[in-house]
C-alpha cells in the first residue's frame, strides 16, 4: 500500500524514481539485490519534502552516496534508496588570495571538487583523489588518507534531522576516526580550500594517485579498506601476517596487493564477502587477540 502512496508523492514532487532497481551497479564492489524504489532528488526543497514524507509514513529508507563503502544483501532492501547522485553542485561563497570557501551539495563527487580546483586554482582534497565517493558519504565516514582527513577542511555542515534542518559549525569534538558523530542526513557542506597554482594541484593529485596505485587495487571492484585500523596497528599488516592475502571464498578474494581490501572477482555474493570478513576477524583474533572492526556499511545484511 505504501508503494502506491509513495509513487503518487514522488510524481507530485517531480522526483525521478526507478522500480525494483538492483543496487549492485550503484556500489563500487558491484554486489546487491533490488530495492523497492530508488529515488533521485535534485532540488533541496523536494528532497526535504520527501524525507519528511518517508519519516511520517514510517517507510524504511537508506541514503546512498557513491556506494563505495557499502555491502548490500543479495536479497536487496525492502525499502526506498535515496540516491544522491543528482543532488550536486558547487558554489564559491567567499574568496581571497589565500582561501576559498565552497558550498557543496552532498551528492557532489569528491573528484568533481578536485577537478574544479584544477580549473580554478585551489586545493586541499587531493589526498582523496581517485576514490568514488560523494561529499556526503565522505563527511559521514570522515574519509581520510595519507595522514589527512576531510574534517580538516570542513567549516559548516547542513544536516537534516528529525524533520528539521540544522546548521552545524565544525569543531574537533564532532569527529573521530572514520566517523562524523552527529546523526542525520548531510545536505550540504562548506569546505575551506587553499589557493594554489593549478600545476601544484595537479602535481599533488598525481603524487597521491601514484601512491594509491602502488599499494591498492584501485581499478578493481572493492570498497576500499574493509576494516578500521585498530589503535597502533594496521589492519592490512595483521591480515597479511595471518597469510590471508589471496584467500578466496566464492568469487570474493582478499587482494594480493593490499590485505585490507576484498575484491569481487566477477560474480561474488554478499554472503561470500560476509564469510570472508568473519574468517579474517577469527584468524586475526586467534593470532593477535585483536577484534577487527569493519569500516564497511551494511544494507539488508549483517555479520
Ligand atoms: C578504490 C577505493 C579507495 C578508497 N580509498 C579510501 C581512502 O583512502 N580513505 C577513505 O576514508 N575511504 C576510502 N574508500 C572508501 C569510501 O570511498 C569512503 O568511505 C567514502 O567516504 C564513502 O563515500 P560514499 O559517497 O561512497 O558513501 P556510501 O558508500 O554511499 O555510503 C557510506 C555511508 O554514508 C552514508 N551516507 C552517504 N551519503 C550520505 C549523506 N548525504 N548523508 C548522510 N549519510 C550519508 C550511507 O548511508 C552509508 O552509511 C575507498 C573506496 C574505494 C572503492
């Protein structure tokens, strides 16, 4: 019954949607069955209206960014996936000779922000170059690499929570390792970028991409690091020490290049990946007494 009411509302709000849409193509690991509806809001007004409608109607929903840290069940999700891919845009709100402030909608790809930096001469995010994430997903996960995190660039965050919009000034206490602590849906964010020569931005991007290519299976179906690094250890080193590089369940394999990456060799099932995650946890716990905590988000499935 809720599907009928939802479709009517979506048409009323002019929001594009797909029916029984498989999720696999929308994730970087390319796994996952269908959702009842996948919706593609483009404007803030209609996004907020549909969020309120879904909450008031108690319809289960999930916010999808770039799907680059997500494992979806093979059975899919009996609810609505809000795909942010069309909710994007970058606006310069302030600039001087040193800094440039950008207001960016949550569905904007990290690579688009870096690309604009190359065209307009600003930088700061190159360390995340090459990852298929959106700004919203990167904020939610406090994405980071090579000793930097996105939180270092964030000035303000606009979130939707309990039917209301909240503007949050970024401060250190709101962030932890791979986590933005405030609950809610990220609508937009202000980032403070640094003025830079275009050639310098390109150079930095190249440097980081080369580092990634050397150590990570960047062009395979993965979701980046599977586990968080436990304090003072690297998850990859612990997994490697258990001789698990190359270990395979079904078509899911622990990368030969980086032990903290699981690769979908073609037709891996969510169940294969879950089994592999559990096996790694068991082996690492037996050898080191350390319980590795997954960094991956799960939809419709769990460990
Ligand atoms: C090849 C590769 C390399 C990677 N390298 C790195 C790396 O170096 N560092 C790193 O940190 N990560 C890395 N990742 C993982 C991933 O890109 C990040 O975790 C990223 O932050 C996820 O963003 P996303 O938009 O894809 O989010 P998704 O995977 O779509 O979602 C992740 C979570 O965020 C939530 N979410 C998404 N958008 C919003 C929103 N607007 N509001 C509220 N919640 C939202 C989702 O509901 C979900 O819970 C890598 C991934 C790949 C495939």
